[in-house]
C-alpha cells in the first residue's frame, strides 16, 4: 500500500504579492480673471427737508420729490427703474444745560435709480441735484449676468492650473496625466468683485472696469 502526500487544498489561491507603491501627485492653484465693463448703475439719492412743523416738512419734501421725479421723466428714466429705498420723519432735538429742546422735524426720502445708460449718469446727477436732491449717497456699478463671466474665469483658471502642472512635471522629468485627479473650487461666490462705490460724487462719472476672478486648486497624477 502506497501513500502520497501533498499541500492541503482549502479551496482558494494564495494571495499574490501587491505593489503598495503609490503614484505621485502635483497640486497647483489656477487663477482666471475676466475684465468686464459695468453695464448697470445704481444711484442712491436723498431729498431731505427740515421745518419746525412736521406737516410743512412733509409737504416741502413731497413737492421737491415730485420735482425730482418730473426731471427723471424728462430724462426718459422709466418709473419702474426708480424705487423708494426708505422714508423717515423724525424730530430733531438740541440739548442745553441738560434740557432737550425740540428744534423741528426732518423728513428724509431716499430713492434708488437703476440705469443701463452709462453715458448719462453725470447728466442725471446734475439735473436732480439742481431740482430737489440734496444728497447723493452712492453710485454702485455692476454687470448683467455675472455668472456668465465667472464661468469664463473658471475656464481660464483650469487652463492656468494645467500650464503650471505641465511646467512642474517637465522640470521634474515625470509624465503628467492631463486629466485632473481632484478639483477644488476656492472662489466663495460666483459674482463680480466688490462694487465700486463713491461716497462723494462729481460729474463726469467714469464707471471704469471691474474684474471677475475664479481660483481652483487642481491635483494631477504623475
């Protein structure tokens, strides 16, 4: 009687040796910027009146505001582009020897004009300040559909990141996988940068240019 002996068979193959070496990566930051010309202006104006009589202050304010609206109509500014931002009527006091003395009342009416005619901003301000407006609060410039410009800036940012990664890979003597391993958007909001605001306005008004910027952190495999 003969016996044979061999390794036991437990129904599975012995695990193969694995290569645990990980491929390297390159991380770069891409920046894209689009320069745009503002297409919308928001002009904040105030008609303020004071009088010892509240009724007289209100009537004078209403008269001057109607005069301002008439001028804007002459300038072909549509009524739907004129909005009342705030209205207030408050007593005005002075203090003497610790005593509060009523000086009168202030009525303040603030409106915002939205216009896309950049060439007439100076004319609008000149005319309304000559006919009732006694304070120009600010002028804010912006653009229509800033998201479109942001998407363009994103595209530029990705191209910028790729150029940087290719340059680094060439210097390191390694091959770059052109398909990103990971993309992290670093821009907080898809919009135009801080609006240009002028607290003191003098004509002529030059809106200038604004920039839309996008930043991406991109990881490439090498």
